[in-house]
C-alpha cells in the first residue's frame, strides 16, 4: 500500500513539475493578448493603439504605444511623415543593458515566445508566426531573426516580426521586437 502511495505521490510531483516546465516554454496569456492586439491593429496603421507623441523629428515621429508587451522596458510606434513614406512600425524594447549573456537570452526567448503565440485572427481562426532563430555570433554587433505570418490578407503581405539584438555602445546591448511591413527586397 505504501509503495502505491509513494508511486502516486512521485507521479503527481513529476507531472506537476513537467507542467510547470512546459508552461514556462509558452507565452503568457498577457503576452499573447498584447501581441494579438498589435498585429490586428496593424491593418489600421496602429492608430487605435497610438498614444501621445514622445519625440518628433523632421519627417518622423515616435509615439507611446497604448499596448504594452509584458516584460518590455518600452513600447512605441515609429511613424514616418513624408509624402514618399508613411509607414509605421510598432517596437518593443525587450532588454537594454551591459550583460551580453542576458541580452542573448532575451533575444532567443523573444523569438521563441513570438513563434509560440497564437494570434486570434479577424475570422476567429488562429495564425502563427513562422521562421527560424538566427543564432547570435559574438563577433557580430547585431543579429536579426525574421518571422512572418502566413495569411491570405493582402494588407499583411510582407508583414513581419523582426527580433534584433544589437550593440548600442561599446559594452551595451539592446533587444528589440519590431512589427512592420517591409517589401521583400528590403532586408
């Protein structure tokens, strides 16, 4: 009897541990909801999630994003204001700091979370980002992984998630998530 009780207890503890481990590999519901909101608002040029101006330069402006990605230090909308270019980009700063290993971890984790997020589409179907993690090489000052949505909606043709790790100074690193539309020839 004790043997069965011990086996049952061991099975319970092991399965609870695996479920916690599995949950840690999936994006949180808040992460998925935020990503879902941003992706869906892209078709409206991010107008519904655009907040107050943060910075304006000749031909461009930076605005606060009303949608915040959990864990991000800052979320903003970058908007071009010229007759030739009126594109907008939603950007989350995921990590800023001097710890290279922590920056690499944030970069890889962001790629994984974006790929595992299930976006609830307009027709209530589920779509996902696809693409591969581009491994970071220490001798490069930046690395970018590009993920794309597989959709038949022409508004989302060439829409992409770019996750970047880049050196912003001699010993400082930044990890960004950018959601925007870029022509195929633009890398």
